[in-house]
């Protein structure tokens, strides 16, 4: 089986490509510039991106399956146009290229953020409606619109599976990701404060395994939420501290205080040339539904996320081995 993977050099992509190789699949990766995540792997690489139709056709030609992972994540409003270009226009381009090259099946990566989070006191599962045209963060809105494009293709007979992961964390985080950068700051004792909030986190390796299982076993048009465990940011900081022996931040801000100072914190990060971690949007994302259900995936795919403590330990150890924590 030949699998073409968009976003192959990203955080999830790095783990999916390795899982596909373990499953004895041939892999063709669509990559832009940064190929650190793929170095040393026995795969084919195609230069391009999801906004380049010709490169998509080259990448998908002869492929049995396309795993569409490419996406732009941002926690600042100023990136809205770039986020929507990749996460909306890019999805339409991928669907068109799959149809044009006669790909047998498309596995599309959406997000749990594509759904309406309220009511917060009820589990969020596959039946929860997608976001509408309200005032939502760029990433959330764009993932909902991208999923609508895929659902329209499904209605027209395109064999597609939709995957909605929770917040992802894990090894092979080469860039690193937004939350990966937060873990590094914790491990180095550079995070001044925590927020009294949490999120549902899942290991990228479990998401990759679930995607392959869905590809191999699910019916056309199926949709699966691949979630993990809801824990507080304070709990994660304690886990990091137990591994690194670095004292965790002692200041824990109430959400109302964190939201009030987030614009100023983001401003100072930008003028210092740092990746903004503490922004109004990142605070809003921490108010997501705490109960993200993976019951359907567990029943139909035998999906079972590993303990988050194992994920945090493996991630910190990977950051150490790759040189992020020298």
C-alpha cells in the first residue's frame, strides 16, 4: 500500500510516517522546507504544499491512500488569513487532487476544536455540531470549514474518513509545537506562572495508530474523535518537575486574571522575538469542553490512549535527547 502524507514533517506527521513504516506501508511525503522530522527514513519525498495544485497531483499520483495532516495552527488573530488559506483552501485543493488522481481513500485530520464546545457539562462526541460563523479563533473556525468541505465531498461519493484529535503532545516535536514549547519552558524553569485550567491531551502516537486503524477498518464517511485525558496545567507542570527536578511555577493564575493580562504578555513575547505562548486565544482554548469522548473509536477501532504520564515522560526525554533541554 502506498500512502501519501501531507504535513508529513509536522508533529503528528512525524509520528504517523513512522507508524506507517512499522506497518510496512510505502510512504510518499509532501514536504515544504523543514525535513528534520523525516531525515533517515526510507520514504519518498515530494516538494510542495497544499496551496500548490500541481505538487498535490504529483504527490497523490498512484497512491492508494492520502492522509491529509497539513494544517496551520496559531494562537494569534493576526495569522487568520494564513490559517484560513491552509486549513480551508488547502483542504479543497486536497479533495480535488484526490478526485483527479483516483485516490481510493482520503483520511482527513480535523480537530475537536472544530466542534461547538458548549454545553460544557455534556460529553463532546461525534454528534456535536460543527462551529458556525460566530466569532471563533481562526484555527477553530478554519478546521470547522475544512471539515464541511470534506463532508460535502463525502456526500458526493468521495471515500473519506474524518479524524478529530484532542490536544496533541508527544515525541518527534521538531519545530517545536505550541504546547511543546510550553513543556520546554517548564523543564527549563522559565515559565513564570500557570493558569488554573486544563485541556484534554492525547499522545500523537496514539492518534497515528488510530488513524491507520480507521483507514484499514472504518466504513466510508466515518468520523472518529481521538481524545485522551483531561488534566490541569498544574498537573502537567508537576509531572515535568518530577522528571527534570526543576521546581514548577508557584504562581497559579485564575482564568479571569490570565485572560486580562494575556494581551500584554503576547505583546512582550512578540517584541522579544519569541513565540507567543500566553495569548487571549490560548486562554480561550483552555476553556474547551473537558469531556471529549473517544467511546466510538474505542468500540469500533479498539482505540485506547496511553496514560498521559507516560506521554509527558517520553516527550521530555525526547526533547532532552534532541538537544532542546541542554
